[in-house]
C-alpha cells in the first residue's frame, strides 16, 4: 500500500478562525467562477450601448477565460515565492479595480482590457485560495471537508453567474454585473490580513522568467483551438493552433526538467497520487463542461425556455452538488478506500450521461435529473482528487500544485466541449434533412432562424426536424461522454488503489519547509 503523508509536523484541528477564513476565501472563488458566465444576459445591453464589432464581442466573452488559463501556472508559482496571502490580496485589489473599470467602460476596447485585467486577477485568486486551504487545514478530515466545499462552490459559481446576470440586467444597467464584485473584494482585503495565515516557500530559488511566456504559449493556443472547434468544426486554423500549443508545451516541459529553478518542479509528479489525481481531475472537467454545451441549448432552443428561465431551471441540479462532496468525504473518513469512492463518482457521472442519452425533445425533468446526477458524481471526484493532489505535493509547492489542477480543469473543460460538441454537431448534420437550407444544416439556432421566416407548416416542420436532430446529437454525445467516464472509473480503480493519506507527521525538515503564521512572519 502506498501512503501519502501530510506535510506538517503536528497536524492540528482547525478552529473557528480557520473556518471563518474559509468563508472569506469562498467569496473570491465564487466570483471568479461566476465571471465565466456573468455576461450571458448582459451582452445584448452591452452590444446596444458600446456597439462592438462581431470580433470585439467575441473577445469580450473570451479574453477573461484565456488570460485566466494562461497565467494560472505563473501565478501559482509566484504565490509560492512571495506568499500566497500576499498574492491573494494583490489579486483581490486588481480584481476589484478591473471590475470597476469594466462596469463603467465607455468603449468595447476598454471593456476588453478590463476583462483581461479580471483574468489576471482571477489567475492570482484561484490557486491562492486552494493553496491557503491546504495550509490552514492540516487535519486530513477537516481538509477533506474544506476542499469539498471549495469544489462545490467553484462548480456552482458558473450556474449562479448566469442567473445573477439575468436578475441584475432586468433591474439595473449592464455594469451592475461587475459591481457586485466590489463588496466581496473589499471584505477580503479587510479580513484577509486578520484571518488568513501567510505561507510561502522559504527557499524558492530564482524565478523562471522564460517559463512565463513558454507556459502561456503552451496553454493559450490549445485552449483557443479547443473552444472554437465545437462551433466552427475542424478548421485548419484551429488544428494549427492546437499543434503550435502542443509544441510549446513540449518546450516548456523540457525547460522545467532542465532548468536549475523550474516554475513547475518535476518533483511534484514523483509524489504518490499526484499525477493520477491531476489526470482524473482533468477528465472530470471534461465530463462536466462537455454536458454544459448541450444542456443549455436544449433548455432554450429545444424546450423553448427563455434565457432566464433556462438559467433558473439549471440551478436545480445544484441541490445534488451540495450533498455530494460531504458524503464522499464521510465515506473516506469511515474507511472506504479513496480509489473506490472516486471510481463510484465516475460511475455515477457516467449514469448521468446515460440519463441524458434517453432524453427526447420534451424531457425537461429527465435532463435535469441527468445533469444533477452527472454533477454530483463529478464533484465527488473533484473533491477527493484535489485533496489527494494537494497532500501529495510538498506544502512549499502548494501554489504550483493548485495551479496545475486548475490548468488541468481548463484543458479538460475545453476538450470536453470540443470532443462532445463535435460528436453532437456531426450527428445533427447527419440527421437534419438534406433538403434543409444551408444555415439549418449547420446549427439548431440557424435552423430555428430559417424556420421562423418560412410560412406555416413548412417552418414548423423544419423546426421540429432540427430539434429532433439536435436531441439525437445530444444523445450521441452523451453516450460518448458515458464511455469516457466509465473508462476513467477503471483508471481510477487501478491508478489510485492502495494510495492512502495518513495522519502521521512527516519529517521535521518537511514540516519546516513552509512557514505558516497568522501574522505572516
């Protein structure tokens, strides 16, 4: 049996101070995840007010996620060097300032720049919050609960972002979706120095400056290409983009293996459980985001719900998400082997895809149930593998370990949307009648737009055929998703077998490797 040892000399139970601090950390995490979807309902007002071009509108949406993904590894490594709390507070100030700039932007260019700054701030906040959870909660039982809460909040934030934007835009102007960030960031800046411990690597070595552009050149082209494939197809431009990114990834890996002071230490991957945890976390993100590509369109374009109605209905699966992580933590604490609980999470998520594969063109409750079961299984996996990855890594590398997990989440989500989206699109185009107009053969949205202009029964027939074709595509993608998650269940059962986290202390040197104190000294 391989055992992963906690990295502190005397694990102690966290008290009210640490749990209060966790609540403070949840605020930036929630807002960073919400900002991925917060523009869903605001974009029509933004378009009317700022009059962006089509390209500018795309960048308003995408620049935040691209900058966030590209800087995660850099910011994780930076936090290990200058202090995770310090970086978190710097990021909170930057996030708040960028939110204010975005709310009162008077041009599309200004809004794009503000969204880029939000991405920079978000890249500092996400790995810092996870690394601080690792250092605040040294007791394995409490740490598992804390990370379960972290995973649930991050997952729920994407759904809450769209709903919140719909409510705010209905009652206020579009800039209000950014102003809600300000109170949370102010609270973090006020309470963070009082509640959060400072932690850093006392001997980080020289910072790998060349690693920054190499890591960004590796991540950004791949994420860009993967995100564009579902809607645009296997365009040569996107294939080249992914290929270029992979070449830079190889260069980045080579540099990290050969440079004296790497940004991402190869030693991280030698820890028992770390590599399989990162891989399984990436696959779980694949499953989560792969379904979102279809279910949001299904609720609106197949069932005919308004955008706000669809967002409100999509909150229902969150009920299962809230219970999943605590149940998983309890099972592990009571002696269940982590490998089997993670395997069960993947099997549960695969069953969620199985329910989606049974959906017809009028299956609201079946789709919601499938999404709930899928999300619950994914959160079980994410919470347990995140805990395993963090405790497998030296505590002085907690920021780097967190950033790798987050980067894997970005890659997995993009791959899920690309792979399952491409399958669904291929099935749709095969099922739609060949006599349908060209726009209708491309997407469901195009078909419904054409159908609205056709007279009487002809329009109804096209709309019905397009909805059936889209549902068939969703079924095909769901089957593929179920197969991937079932394979991941087998990988988890084999790769995590025998790996346990024990409470015994590590050596004194490991315990002293990371200085943690409420005062930050």
